[in-house]
């Protein structure tokens, strides 16, 4: 049994129900007219036949059957009642071939438009993915360049530190060498002074030799044979005159 058979049966039951209602209304009007037309006449004690079986048939069979057919054929879970009724009306209405063809063409066009939109969305997503990959690559390259620059700066700082340490070591070596040389010069000067002092200590006394006199001794040792030099020698030796003898040891202040 298809949808049209169900619809025909429903329409047949509805038509019979409307006919019964019209018949009841007409009987009611006739009974009222007879009552109003002849007031003295006693109304017939006729019982109106009530279509009880029809009402019971509609209530207990037709309505549940209609609801069952509706839920079985047209209802889909998740749809509202308004949407289901709209879909039912669209399915019940019969279209001519030209309208159906136009509708099919519109559907095909909608499908094509949707396919183009989907393709455009896919291309847009691919372009967006390419842009994101490009941006990620640029960020990665920038980070790598930054790391390389930081490594270069660290290497330069390391070289500068090594150069500074080398310069400090060179300066320290130069200072140590200068200190060593100064110490050697000081020691040499001290040795020279000690030698001079030794020589001076040896030269503080003189043994008179042959053919020497006080004047010649003063002249050899002091380079000066003046009276003042002679007086100094005489005072150092307690001499009252310039006379000296061979072998005499005199002090030379």
C-alpha cells in the first residue's frame, strides 16, 4: 500500500464523516422547522439515530491509524512538527513533469554550487595551510638566525675574553721580566757597591814605598796635593809634619 492509497482512504473516511455531519445538521433543521411551524402539534416521539459506530470508528480506529501512518511514513527523529508537516505537504503535493524537471535542475544546480563552494573551501583551506606552513618556516628561520647570531656573539665574547686574558698574561710576563731585570740590576748595583766598599776598605791604609812622600800619596789617592788634603792626612795619622818613612803605614781618611 503506497502513500496515495493511504491518502485516498483517509479522504474517503473524512468525506463519509462530513456527510454524516451534514445529514445530522439537516435533520436537526427539519425537526426545528416542524416544531416552529406547528406549535399545537405534538412532536413525534421519534428517536434520532446517532451514528455512534461511526464516531467510535473515527476515534478508536481512524485517528490512531492516521497517527501511526504519519509516524511510520513521514516522521523522522530530530525534526520539529512544523518541519515534518512541511515535508509531508511537499511529499503529498503532486508536481507535473515540467515542474519536477525544473526542480531536478535546481537541485542539480544547487549540488553544483555546493560542489563549487566545497571545492573553493578546500582550496581556501589548502591556501591557509600553505600560508601557515610558510609562516612557521619563516618563524623557524628567524629563530635559527637569532640562535646563530647569539652563537656568533658568544664566540666573539669568548675570543675577546681569551684575548684579554692573553694580554693580561703578556703584561704580567712583561712586569715579571721587568721586575726580574730590576732585581738583577739592584743586585748588580749592590755587588758593585760592595766591591767599591771593599776596595775603599782596602784603600783606607797605605804603606809608604821608596821615593814616596806625603804629597805624592795624596796626589795618587785623592788627585789633589793641596795643603788641605795634606792636613787631613796628617790629622788622621797624628803627624806634625809631612815627613814619612819607607814602610810606614798611614791612614787615608
